[in-house]
C-alpha cells in the first residue's frame, strides 16, 4: 500500500474514533464511581417498608388532588426512573409520584419507590430541569437503597426485627429512636454526608441520561438560597450547599447530556395552575395543627373552632379533580379539598368549615364520594344511602320527593333535605344527587349551603354536577 493510502487509512481510522467517542452514551471516562453499601435487607424489604411509610405519610400530609399536576409530575418521574443506570435498577421497586400541598421547598422518596414532591418545590423551581434535579436526587437515595443501608449501618435492629422495628431508623436516620415517635410530617429522611453526595452524583447522571442538564440540579441550591432557604431535607447542612454545587458541576463536565429539546411551556403552565390555589401551609403548620386538633387524622388542618367567619365566594374558574379512578369532577379553584373518612372528599371555600364537639362541620360546599349498598336498583340504593344519613343526623328532613335526572348521561336521582347546622344553628339545604356505577356502588354528590344563601350557590353546584364524567 502506498503512502497516500496509509495516510487516507489513518485519517479514516481517526474519523471513526471521533465518531465513536461522540456517539458514546452518556458515561465518559472520569465519572465518580458509586457502589452499594453493605445492606442486611433484601429489595423486597425496601418495598414493604416504603408501602408502610407511604400509608403513614398520607395520613399526615395533605395531598394535592389535582389530576393534571399529578400526571405531569408522574410523567417527569417515570422519565427519570427509566434513566437510572442499569446497575442501580431494581425490578421489585414500584415508583410512584404524588404532590404534597405544602409550601416547603422539598421532596422525599421512600424505600421501594414512593415519592412525594412538595408544591412549594415546584413553585420555587425556575425551570423543569431544576424540579427534575431534586426528583433525580431523591430517586437516587431509593436506587442506592440508602434507607435500608442506613438501618444496617446503625445496627440498631437485626434483620429479623421486622418492618415496624426499622421504620424509625429508615425515616429518621441513625438517631431515629425519639424521632420515630413523632408524626411522619415532622421530619424527612436524614442521610449522612456520604449518602447525600452519592445521591447528588447519581442524580446528575440520571438527569443526563434523561436529557436534562445536570447543572440544573446544582442551580437548584442557588434558587433555594435566593428564596430564603427552607429546603428542609433537600438543602441540608451536610455537605454544604456550596460544596454540593461545586461537586455536581464538576461531575457534569464528565457527562454527556442526551440530545433533547428544552421546552418549559408545560412547566410554566403547571406553575400558573398552582398559583390559583389558596396559600399552602408549611410542614410545621401542618404538623402543629394536626397535633392541636385530634379529630384531624387526614392532615387536612381543619380549624379547631366552628366555622363562623366570612365565607369566600366561589371562583368562576374551575379545576379538575380525579381521585376514585372512576370519575372526574371540576370544582371552583378557590375551594379547598378536605378528605373525609371513607371513599369521599369535601370541597369547600375558606371560612366554610371547622369543627365542633370533635366533629368536622361544613356550612358551604360539596361532598363527592362512593358508597357500597345492598341493592343494584337505583331507587333502593339511594333510599338506603339517604336513610343512613338520616340515622346519623336526626335533623335531616326531606323537603321534596325524589326527582329523576341524569349525570353524564346516566340515570340519577336527586332529593333535597333540610337541616339545622350543628355549628351555626342556621337552617340549611342539603341536596343529594346519586347514580350507580357499573360496579354496583353508588356515586353521590352532596351539595350544602345555608337556606338564605343557597340561591347564590345554585349555579356553582349545577356546574359541578354537569362536570362529572364517569370513567368506569
């Protein structure tokens, strides 16, 4: 082969090498090595712990019941989950994503995959990448199994101690003994300096794999500090935010971001949607109010006094709500969601709810839910439901006979009852509309307002009723 041929071959080989380097996946040569820590527990234990902790968390935290916001966060979360490096994937884990209606700039993930993102964190982030950065960091704690590794390191409980025995250690860190006695809302996952650094570094790698700029994770520390701190478990003292910022940016230099088009249009839309809600309480307020009002076991922070103040007029703007997997309904966006016992939820304006004699009381609002009945006949099932309500409140009296109507094209019955409100002593109208689901359960919508105020709320109630869509 002549010299020209050799030079051409050399150039061709060099070009191939350049192409190979450029087209390499995201890992390059100088990434920090991350390994699992010693762990006495199996991945199935992580899953069991996470489920138990999630059930406890949802008793303490007020979840934001907004299907659009939740779906958006879920989409970002699953995009990050799919980008966890293969060596840190666990087929047993089931990742899920919910939004907590709290103003603190924070998020936390539990062993096995349940993640909770504070509304305040979404509102504080300047772009989707910053929000994704916090989520990637928290996912890294799960993928690296830091919770059960920390319980192992603490050596406070043996493997056979059972789930309840190590739950305090997982939730509160090695010093979990006394903290485990507090409501879950009083603290977040506490990890060592080493674990936090590992979650930052793996989080940066997950972001790059998902097409986000890893530096957005570092920038979130600056964003939090610019807004006066309040990052809770995320902006922790170990290591310092300054050190974390520098370390993440250093790691980012060794990562190649998957090509993606950055578009924050949906992120801005979600932030605008959140701005329409009433102010979210801090976690400290949620815990404090929950402790002050023992009748509140759902993290809803009902005032401990009866509802006697000014009631906010319903907004003309509505937001969607989907909870029972069988229906969707729209409610005024200035009405607060307040979970009730059983399969129902209340929506009420500020000033229209409180408690008296240990019971939660409403003066204005709607109660949406489903109930099991003994009959698949609509008339009989509705009679059974209304009779049960009257047995619980002997003041309820029928104002009219049943009227036939429709909900989302489905046969329904409505009936108006009168009542004397337990807190205010005012006469009120309780209007009940019911329809049967395909499962045989009874769907009901209860609309409540003082008799003197009912006409002012009738259009709002009608709009809520007309918005119902069944998905069964």
